[in-house]
């Protein structure tokens, strides 16, 4: 009986260690990319999804580089302030406000670069990322949840 109990405890500990290491690994690898590498990967992904011309590809690449550099600067600044202590509600509001302003700028720029059909498809592609922030993962396949039961995939 003791052997079974020891085996069960060892199995639970081993599986929890494996699970926690694997989960954080993908986030650590993303920190190693330079802004240029991030911009190149994101641009190539959009080229495949939206069938972009060479001119559109160059404009989006420049936009993505600018976006990645701003994000790096923003994250470093945010982490420094966060390590110094907790942020006040005004600071959190300012960060959220600047993030939303940057999203609006990117949307306007993409609207100028892409054709109408490409822009509509781009909005559908970006929609799940915004929904992931608002909804709970357990409701993902729940047809009664307003953010569940994804039907936009059929539109692509």
C-alpha cells in the first residue's frame, strides 16, 4: 500500500513539473526575437493569408517594424515601473489608453495599405486575438456564450 501511495505522489509531482515547464517555454522563446525578426514573421504570415502585392508587403513590413520597436520600448518601460512598485490607477489608465491609440493607428494604416476585401479579411483574422482577452477559455465551444462557437472561420 505504501508503494502505491509513493508511486502516485511521485507521478503527480513529476507531471506537474513537466506541465509547468512546457507551458512557460513558448513565452521565453518569443523574447529572443529582434523587432526585425518579429516584423518579418508577421509580414510573411499576412502575405500568405491575404495574398499581398510586393508594395503592400513592404509597407506592412515597415509598419510591423515600427510596431515591434514601440512594443519593446513600451514593455521595458512598463516592467521597470512595475518592478519599482505597484502602478497607480492613473498609470494603468495611461498605459491602456496609449495601447488603444496604437491599435487605432495600426488599423488606420492597414486600411490605407490593404484593399477593401483584404481589410475585411484582416479584421476577421485579428478578431480572435481581441476575443481571447475578453472571454474565458472554458466557454470557447459553448454556443450560448457570446464569444463561443466560432463561426467566423467559415467566412474565411
